[in-house]
C-alpha cells in the first residue's frame, strides 16, 4: 500500500489533516473545511530506487537489479511525491471579495523513490 | 542519510508528536498564504450576506449556460488556453454602497493590492438588477470612474448608454476598465449610474440585499513570459 502504517519504514505517504476550524481559519475560508497536507517519509534502499509508487514495471525491476549490483555507482535515493493534485479554495480576501482558486500540486496522493 | 549528515525529511521523525504537529500546521499556513499572495490571514470585516452570494452564484451559472461554447471548443474559439498549469482565480466583488441621488447611484468595487499586483484580468462583468418602471425602455448612462491611488483625482474611464428594457439582471463588460485600474496601481472601480429623469432608485439596491450589484472577474497569475499555442 502507499499509506504509512504504524511501523512502516519504507517510503510511503503519511496522512495529515489540517482542520481550518481548529486553526481559526474558518472565518475567511468558506470551503473546504480543511487541507489534506499529506507528505512522504521512509527509507529508499537502493534496490527500491526509481520505483514510482506502486507502478513497478519490468523495466524498473531490471533497472533496480543493475543498480543493486552496482551499489557503489548508485547515488542516494529519496522518498518523494509521485502524484499530486490541486487544493480548491473558496475564501474571502482582505476586501471581503469572494475568491475561488485551485492551487496546483498541493495534495500528495502517492509517494515513491527517486 | 549517512551518520552525521542532516536529512531534511528525517528531521520530522525525531520531533515529539505535538511539536511535529505544530511544525506541520505552521508549514500548511505558510504554504497556503504564500500561494494566495496573502501576507497574513485576511481580517474579514463585512462578509457578504448568504442570500446575495447564493443569488450571484445562481446568476453566474445561468449566464454560463447561456453563453457556454459547444463541448470540445475552448471558450476563446480554438486557441488552446495558454493558462494551462497557471493558477487562475474567480473573484466576486460586491458593491460597497456609495452615494444615492434621485437620479442615480454611485457604487464602489474594491480589489486587493496583492491581486492587482500579481495577476492579470482575463474577464470582468458587472451585474446590475433593475426595478421595473412601467413598460417603456429607459436610457441609463453608466460611467466607469477611476481614481488615482490617492483616491482624489477621479477620471471617467468609459461611458455607456444602456437601454434598460424591464426588470431583471443586466450585464456590462468592465474587463478593460478593471485591467487598466490594476495597471495604474489603483484598486477601486467606481460605477456611476444616471437616469434621465427622477426614477427613484433605478436599482434594487438596499431594498433587498439578495440582488446586490456585483462584479464577477476571472484572473490569472502573471507569468514572466507566455507561450501561445495554436
């Protein structure tokens, strides 16, 4: 799965919800009620490098074998977002105008190893 | 990360859960405010009435379905909208009631400096609701006034004669006026409506707040250069 469990160590997605009411932002943000500020965390051992989330293809597997056998040649690999989507907001600006906008790439849907 | 080398993502894991939560919430606030070009959380002094908001959103939907292009054709007739991937905004600015006279009314629409400085206006339409006065159409003069940043020198940006047929909503394109407003560093658009003779309030303004005049605008983040694709 791509979501981190209690004791996940490998690269996965950690869920974190920011409730706008809890942080006192409900007076100026009309919709939505909060922000899914998920983030990526976990280890990316070399043989996992380059696996985009769950989409490990045959090509990726072969590539990883080559890397794992040439471990000294490979560089570090990091756990990063591989799928993201916009955060749609409806809010009051400083002049009480009502603004709707989609902020791109704000919500992480999947993580993977670089 | 190798021993002794600080890994940015690992920093979180070493924090106590409560501290970790505070760090993440602070990051979320900073990220949202910076993406909205807001220096801080806005202090909303007079939120729009729910009725006016619902009426305006309903009006916009009717307007969109009336003017919607057939599926598959971009709104501007074939040119791929270069705004793909650029953040866009839809803004509803409700009139601050200005001065009333028996022959007309002045309405003020205010836009924030952040929006004026960081976006370009793609479209702006003024929506006015007229009260019925008999069956004849009536000429109404609509002047768009612009004041300089000090708010003192007021100039007429454009003047239009509208024939108001009957009660109901009427629209006027104010995109050019709002764009040049932003270009001059001002943020306030004043609309002056004048009727030929004593009409009483030509607008349903103040009688019922659900038909409050508003400007609906579409804006897009300014980008350093733009590639047009055909």
